[in-house]
C-alpha cells in the first residue's frame, strides 16, 4: 500500500512522519510548490514530489488535507484522479482509524461548541481515569496521539471537511451539537453542509449511540430523519437545554435530567462554563461519559461525572474567566470574532464594561442591540471604532474611543473600580477579527490575560 500525503499543514506532516516511520511507502505533495521546497529541507527523512510526478493507482491511499477546498468553488483535480486511477481518498482520521480499529472512537461535531465539548469530554475522561486523548480539528493531529496502549479511547473534534473524507471510520459515540449556516463557500449549499455533518453517524450499529441537539432546527431535522430511517440502528439520544427528553439528557437552568434507562436528576452549574450554550456543552459531555460508562460496564457513579465537569475551567479565549478580584470579574472572550459569538457573552453577563472592536465583520454589531442595556460602558479599539461609536451613540450606550487594548483595559478598570454597581464584569469580547492590530485572536486574548495577571491581588 502506498500513501500520498496531499497538503502539508500540521496534520499532513504529522501523518507523513508516522507513516514513513512505520515503513509505508509515503510521498508528500502540495498545491503550493514553495511549501514542497521548504519542507524538503526541513524534513529530510520524508519523500517529496510535485503532483505531476506521482503515479496514482488502486493501491494508493491519498491523505487529503481538509483545509483544501474539495468540491467548491470548483472541483479539485484530485477527485478526477481518484476516480480514474481507483485510488482511495481519505483524511488523516480515516487512515488513523484503519490502523487502530481495535481502539474506541468518539466524535463530536457541530457548527458551534465542538471545541469546548471535546476539551471538556477529554478532561472528564481523564478525571474518571479512562485511558484517552482528544485530537482532530481541535488542533491536535491524530498521529500525535498514543497508539501503543491496547485499551484506549480517542475523542475527536471533527469538522465537516474531515467527515467528507471518512468511509470506514466507526464512532461508538457520535455527537452532533447544532447546525447553523457555515462554510457554504466550501459546500455550495446548506443541504450539502448538513449532509456532511450527518456523516458522523456513518457505520454506526445497534451497539452505538447518536447524540443530537434537538433544540436547533437543522439538527432536530437530522434527529427526525434518522428516527424514521429503518436502516439506522444506533440508539438516538436527544440533548436539550429547553425541554425534558424522554430518552435523552437535558440541562435547564442548572438542573440536569438524564432519562436513559432510568431517571436521574442533578444540580449542575459551573462558575467557568456560563450561559445556555455552555449548558448544552455540559449536557453533551455528561451524556458521552455516562453512556460510555454504561456501554463498557465501568460502573462510574453519575455524581463523579458531575464533579469532573464542575472542575473544568474552560478553553482559553472562550468566555474564559481569567480572575475575580473582590466583586470584579475579568473575562477573556477574544475568540468572539463576530457579533453572533459576542451575543453569548452579553446574554450571560450583566454590568458589563465591554472592550470591543478590531476588523469588523459584515453586519457589525447591529444584532447586539437587545443587550445594550447590560452595558455599563463600552471601550472601543481598532479600525471599527468610528463605525461602532455611531451605533452605540444612537442607542445611548456610554462609550470611549481608546485606540488599543492596553488603554481600553486601563480605562475600563478605573471606571469599574469607581462604579457603585455590584458584580461587575470587564469583558473582552471584540465582535471583530483581530488582524488590524494582532496576528490572531489568541495573541489578543493572551495580552488581555497578561494585563489581568499583572494586577495586584
């Protein structure tokens, strides 16, 4: 068997290094010839070739990078090659699965929340003493994970692009969090995007579990379709933050109800995972751990799962509570690069000293008007300042143009300290991309954390 690693990002190089180390005939290539040239010097142990130099045949497996557009805006040439030469097209997760079929695989997908749910599930599994690792779209290439232990479980965050490239992969537990319009430029139609997400349930059997959010219209439709599909055998588990589920899990205003096999009820609130969207993340993580324990007869008390969830402090830059000093909370939500993301934070917090701005997205902050009454004052940074100032002024929201993050932080801190409000929140939730002043949202969020951590206790 010959492997062609097509696309030399982090996951591509990781796969190539592993496959080559195991003695597989492995060739690396990329659409960008400059990348091939540079990587040839960096990785002398690997074989590189231009696309035109490669001989594809029926014994070729092509590890294709999910980051490369496959169908839209135009069909990639690899599709025709694979069809003509009868080569197999796969992503690294598919190849990893074929080499580790005896292990246990869990998948988490959805438009929003999948990174937090994956990280939370991985944290819970570790707390419960289950041999496991997280990887995939969360930024950890699967070929970087342990493979030498016999009894091991992999929890993968899976994107629609990765799911397009699986064929044999079998997930014992597959979770679909929600589906909202996204990546339509890569899928062509919303219907195609939904079909890609549904592939997470491919190859499931009657011994498996399909967990689906039934609050979101699109994912609820998927639930109904699978429910009415006589060929689909996995056990369907509804997850909700709005309604109690007959055969599922709900988490509503801090009360978790699990109605799978028997009725269970617990209090579940987290200081670190606040807001309805995080209730969904926690409900999924509980369901995944509970069903895993039931399936493999681990006899883990549900209370232990609840306790583990409460310990998780969240992912950096996603409504991350950096510190709480007296009645002042500092929240790093730098990952909120559009108004839809910032909406979750404004829904969650009151008495907000709001740092926002950067490179504005289409629509700006118009959709946030219903939450403007929660803003004590806004502090504008970056190139969107004039645009956002106009909207805030029209809606009688106090604001100040601050230019950069350091200035905005200092001014918000002074105002918050002098305010008579209780339970005050200095919130970095920019509703903008970072590229006008920063290399990434991570760099922006790290700087905010640095400013907080330099404060006297």
